[in-house]
């Protein structure tokens, strides 16, 4: 069901990119109601719309039918957050979000894989952590940029616990995690490796989290970036080096691939069990 | 593989193009991003040819060409590296500082049109920043020489 959902979302994005004639800095769509193509609970869809409506990065929205799906298009601008994040010396990558529905689909897969807590690292406006709450998972959002954390605090109608902190030094033992999955924000080639390595080191120092922990890495197969010799959309070497194994990869639309033909692969991995 | 004569003929054409570009740049007080990129590209292009030719030619057989290489090397070193390049670096840094300050001022609510117009200024800032990175890369290579 999740693979079909991600495929349908990619098709919707491609159709939308073809017909979109606006000039906004960022744009995304959310289906208005549950359908055969998007079998998402109506209540969940409404919460996703609520997140977009309350989010000050979006300044305009309108309804449009794309293919067979009636949607709301959200137009936004994240330039001021970009400017602030590049001035943050310890910020690895400037803020550029995934689509809200993509965040939902990713968390849906995390839930199906049996994870109980979502920790959104480099969380931007906190959309992944928000979606985890929509799907009744516990969630925590770690973001180093104070301007983005202030933005998250406007969006905590469901409390996804925003923390303004450096994810590489954050004390994860405070969260009493039992079966967590960590979403690492940022491409491998844009500081993601350093960020993921730092968080992996912290988590491996907590005895009950050496196992039962999942990882989601945001990948790219774009030729703009140096490929990883072990592939995995840029993450192969880190996955092998940290004794992880890849479980599944789903491809979803993101803000930064709106004008690209290739979408963003999300690589799900877990610790290799001791034999 | 290209012969020395081919590279030599190409060198003449490209170094003339470079001198023309440098003369143009000297006359202007403001340079556009494409003009900056074109000038650095041509500097790198001619410098690479000069390096290859100096390694391959015989001083007895190609004295005229060697003189031409020395002349253009001097133009690059005295006119461009010591004079124009530091000015470009300074102007790019000032431009980034001023644009950033301008973009960070004024937090009042804006209309859709105003936001989208402002987005163009951010796009210009991104272009200036990536040009500065490119120019800084040239500067690093200069300091390694």
C-alpha cells in the first residue's frame, strides 16, 4: 500500500509540475479528501492541511484538480530561513523541506516497520515529527536553528516536542527511547554524513539502542553530486561502516526536486542483528 | 593530441580575447556576474595553455611564442591578479553584505507580489554568493602558486 501511495504521489507531483504556472519560491500539494489513489484517513489529511495553513512559510493556497485528484496547492517562501540558516556556522545544510504528504508517507512506513518513536534530526519546520504525531507515534524534533524552532512552536497543535539543540551533542538518553527511528535531514553530500555519524555515535553509546533502532537517510541520485562508491543514494559507505543494513527505499517528492525529473529516495536502514 | 602549432595558434587567439576582456573590465566600475565568470574563465584558460606550452616548447625554436607567453603572464600577474582580482573580491563581499542587510530589514507583512519580487533578490544573492565561492577558489590557487 505504501509503495503504491508513494508512486501515486510521484505521479501527482509530475502532473502538478507540468501544469503549475505560478512563480512562488516553493510549492506543494495535498489532496483534499481520501480516494482510491490516496487512501489516507480523512482526519489525517485534515491535520496535514492544518499544518500547512498555520505554517507562515506558506502565503497563498488555492484548490485545483490535478489528474483525478482534487487538491489544495500551497505556495510559500523559505528564503528568510535559508538566509538565517547559512549564517549559522554549525548548520550543515540550509532549510529545504520535504513535501508534507511525503513526510506522512515516510512516517507511515516507519510505523509499519514497527518503530514507536520518531526523532526528526535537522527538522526544519518539524513536518516529519508532526506527521509522526498524526500517526499516533511519539515524536521529537531536534533543530539547531533557533528561527526554525520558533517556527515549529507555532505548529505544535500536536506536540511533537521541538528542541533547539545540536543533534550531535544532544543527550538522547533523556528521551527514554525504546524503539526509535531517526530521520536524518540533509543529503549525504551536504553535511549529512557528518551529522548522521555524530548522531550514530551518540545512539551507539546508549546500550538499549544499539539494536532496535531505525535510520532514514535522505538520498539523491542526481549527477550534480559525487556518487558514493557503495551507492545507496549517497549513503552506502556510511551504512556499511556503521554495520547497518538497508531495509527499503521509497522515492517521494520534495521541495528541492520540484523542477527535477528524479524524486528523492528515502533510504530506510537498521542495525544488523548480532548472530 | 593537439600539436604545438595548434596550441600556439589557439594561444594567440585566446590571449588576445583575454587582453580585450581585461581592458573592458578595467574601464568599468561595476561588473555583471556573467562578465566576472567570463573573465576568470578566460584567465584560467590562457594560464593553462601557457603552462602547457612552456613545458613543451624549445626556447631556440619558439622565441617569439615564448615572448608572447611572458607578456600575457605579466598582464595576468600585474593587471589581473594584483589589481582587478582583489577589487572583484572586495566588491562581491560588499555586495553580499549589503544585499543581506537589505533582505533582513523590514519584517512587515507583504503581499504575494511583494514576496515573489523579494524572492528574486534572494536569487540574486545566491548567484553572488556562488560567484564569490568561485572567485575564492581562484584566490586559494593563487596563494598556492
